[in-house]
């Protein structure tokens, strides 16, 4: 979030008119409406990604707590993998929402690497989502196998 405040107050956004207006506590310059919409999309994407990341950190902490208690192969672990997967999806949606604003920055500064970094950020969380989906299915199978083997004994 500090990055968003520093980024919005940077030379890029104040270049257009030199004036900074505050809408909802976040600084934007007064320039064309389409640029403002992209700046809003960037802001919303940052907030969605940050909130989803905090939720992801809480669920990961709960998963580590279950591991330390040696309760790894339980239904609660599978539920945590589902929650981790959906938290990654939330970060993905935030990154997808930020892409128009990142495109604005890449276009105005003539730096195509900025757009590539935004796409890489999206791709990393896409990979993490697929990874957690695979882990969820594997863990559900392992829990079911453990449950069946415990019943047969």
C-alpha cells in the first residue's frame, strides 16, 4: 500500500497537469477520464491483492499450526488448501484488475518491461492457484485413503 501511495504521487501522474486531486484518500492527477479509470483500477487491484494476501497469510499460518500439532491428514487441512487456493484467486483478480493501470504506466514511460512485470506477477499467482488445487486433490485423496485404511483395521 505504501508502494501505491508513492507510485500515485510520482512524476508520472503529476506530469499531465502538475495538480494532484484526492479522491477517497488516494491521490490522482486531473487528466483524461480513461486515465483516471485506469488509475482507479490500479488502486482497486492493489487493495484486493493486499487483502487477499493477508487472508492467504492467515490460512497459511493455520496450516503451519496444524502441521506443528501433527494433524496433517485431516479434513481441516483440505479445507485450508481450498481457502489458500481461493486466496490466490483473489490475488490473481487483483493483479488482473491492475493490468490497465500498469499498461498506462508502460505506455506513458515507454517501458515495456513494466507490463511484462505485471503479467509475470499475474502468472506467478496463477501457478500458485494451480499448485494449491493439485495439493487439495492430493490431500483429499490421502485423507480418504487414511480414513479407509483406519476403518479396515
